[in-house]
């Protein structure tokens, strides 16, 4: 379109053209009809599915806490068996495997303050261990509950990408030869280019890239119409952009186009159209 304005085959080019100093040297632009910026799109995590909840409980931190707790329960179970199996074989069998399992069972129900009473220490040392373990169990259960809560909370965080500062650490996509690509390259952020914004958003949806950077209103329109509840655009806006109609230098259409455009933007239907098209 810009080439058409340059070679005179077009009188005007109407699209999401960002008014820049380089382009102003080649064209005359109308007044800006929309001010926006570059947007960052990331995947919207599913927070309400059972799969998402189960997946969050398989995090490294949670598994580490669970493994530590299991080892501690087995250790206490083994210790209570050593103290009790000679004088209390009815509750803690002499056979090592069954006896340690009984000790494990006792340590678990004691820690959780369930206390079924089916396994009871009789020796002084065993009962002292029981007292220490009961009070220690209160602290351990609190810590374990905190670990579960933390895992679920982290899983509900929208994304590990919150600002442009996070982009150098993830895979980023954009459109070739656009202000978005120039913006990323100026900041030495490696990016994968796609033939269209729709292709880039599909790449985010499929997990091929972590973020897609492009003009915010176009991204909002595509998400609203094609990826609702699957993708989202971060609230941060970067690199202000002003859209204008591109005209040949010295075009006689510039003044009448500005008048018509400004009149239209003062009407309610303009704001209604923006809200219906891009939710803004």
C-alpha cells in the first residue's frame, strides 16, 4: 500500500500505519485517528480445570516437600519400631518390614492428630518420642499445607511474562519489517517472524512461542474474534504509536480528509465501534 502511494497508483492508504519520522519524510499523513502502542500477547492459563489443579501439584517444589515428609515419616516409624518392638510386639511387630510399616502408620496418624489408637507406644522412650512427634507434627503439617497452597497459587498466576523486561528470557514472535520488529531489535531481543499476526497468535496458542509482540489494537481484535479466553494481551503498553492515513507529499486531500475524520471521531458511533471491535 505504501508503495502504491509512492508511485502514484493510489491516492491514499488507509490501514494501521504508524506515523514515524522516517515515513513522514516520504508521505504526508492525516491527523492521527488512533493512539496506541505495541502489545505483548501471552497464553491465558486454565485456572479452573481439574487437569490444571493436578498439574500444579506436580511442581518440583511440591514434590520436594512431599518426598521430605515421606522420608521423615519413615524415619520416625523406624525409630518407634526400634523402641517398641521388643516390649510391644502386638502393636509393632518383631518382623522388620511389618514393624516399620506399623511405625510409619503410627507416625502418620500421630502427626495428623488423627490418633486412631490402634498403635500405642508402651515404653517410656516411645511415649517421649510420641510427645515430641505430636508437637513437631503441628509445625510440619502447617509447613506442608503452606507448600500445597503455594503450588496452587503459583499455578494460578497468569504468566511468567509480566513486562517487556521478561522478553529476553523467553521465545518471542512478531511480524517482519514492522515497527514491532524494529523495537525488539533495538533492545537486542531475539524474535521469530511470522507472515501474519494470526499465525503468530496461533504459535502462542500452540505453545511454540511464549509471547507475540505487535500492534496492540490489532492483537485485541484478533483475540476477541478468534482466541477468546485462550490468549490475553498484557496491560502494559510500550512504544506509543499514532495511526494515520498515508497520502502523497503535498496531497490536496489532506485537509478534507482531516475534516471528515475529525468529525467522525467526535461521534458516538466511533467509540461504539472501537468497543465492539477491540473491546476498548
